C-alpha cells in the first residue's frame, strides 16, 4: 500500500534497479511517501512526468535530458540538470572546484598527443590520463613515461571519437586508499575508506575493500564545499589524503552509496529520501 504525498507525487526514474535504488525506494516507503516508479525504457518525454523527479540514471545520455525535462516543465530535478552536466564531466567539475577554492589535483584538458606530452613534462611523470566522463575507473591510466603516454593516447585515438579528449592530471601519492564521502544537503552524513593493495585505483568496483571513516571537520568542510560547487542536492565526493592535505578528485551526481550504508551503518537512503521530501514541500 502506498500513501499519497500531500504536496504531489514523486517520480523515481531508473533504468536498472540496483541495490542503491532498492534502498531508496524502501526508504521512501518507510517514510510513508508514495513513488511513481518510471523505468527509463518506458519514459516518454516531455509529457507525463510529475513535479519532482528523483533521477537514478547512470548514463549521461539519459540522465541529463531527463533532468532538463523536469525543469523545463516547471518541476524539480534531483539532482539538478546543471549539476548533472557538471558532475558527468570531470573537466567541468575541475573548473568549478578550482573556482570555489576546493583543493584538487592539477588537471589539464588536451585533445592530442603533443599537447599531452607538453602537460606531462610540466607536471612530471607519473601522470594520470583519464576521459572527461566515466565511472568505476574505466579508461583511467597511469603513465610513468613518455612511452606509456604515447601508448595510451594512440590506443584511444584508434577507438571511438568520444575518447579523443583527454585529461592529464598530476599523480597524487596516497596511502593505498581514498575516501568516498556521501554529502546530503549541508552535511557529510557518512564516509568510507576504499582500500586496494594491488592496484593504484581504489574503486570498490575494482575489488577494493571498504572501511568506515570518522569524519573530521576538515573532511566534512571540503566535501560539502565540493558538492555545493557543483550544485548537487546530494553527492558522492571522492577525496584523497595527500602531503598537501585532503584533495577532491571527483563529485558524483548519481552516486552509489550501498557500500557506505553497509559499512558505516548510517541510513544514507533515509537521509536522501528526507532531503527529497523537504525539497518537494517547498
């Protein structure tokens, strides 16, 4: 049985009902709020959408036009369309973080091999080569030499054209782990270490293990600032511990949080659902 919400029904737009989505659906149900579940395969825009849309679509090609449709119809998209544009583009995220004064590794946008070599010489090897869009560490490479850099770039140039744009980023030494902070509104509600002993990438999707983090004021401050810089209602902020202190790597606008909830015991889904409800009432 569902309970209608006084201020209007909330749409929940998804394509794959992963554990994260199931946790969110259950959280709304536990709060007595009905959701209209919309499978992306059945969505017909711009008609037939409600006033508030919680959009859980991972693909940039789907999530951004869906978010813009809610806002064009006078409704609310969670997260906002603009924040999803920014969070799905690592370079645009970098520009916003830099503008907001959030510490982040030096990053350069290049379109070709010679420019990439020039940047790598400026940063000094090793350097990170990554696409502007992507998750779970896919197509992210570590170049320890000019030969490595050439191999990566030439390989990408032989692939589809959307990979012919590169971010060259300074390599930041980290203690075999990074931190995923889940930010909801103005608070960092939970965080985990993502630890990998066999790979310089620390994504749990690549086999890393997770441990809870005690969030200190500095970590909360930098994570919340990063989320606000991109404009998200809620986000997953990836932070690395460096010799220069905490540095933000990415801000995720459609974050996975199941591991954060499992490891920390914090009801992340409930925190997000309550934020959505309060936003819908405004």
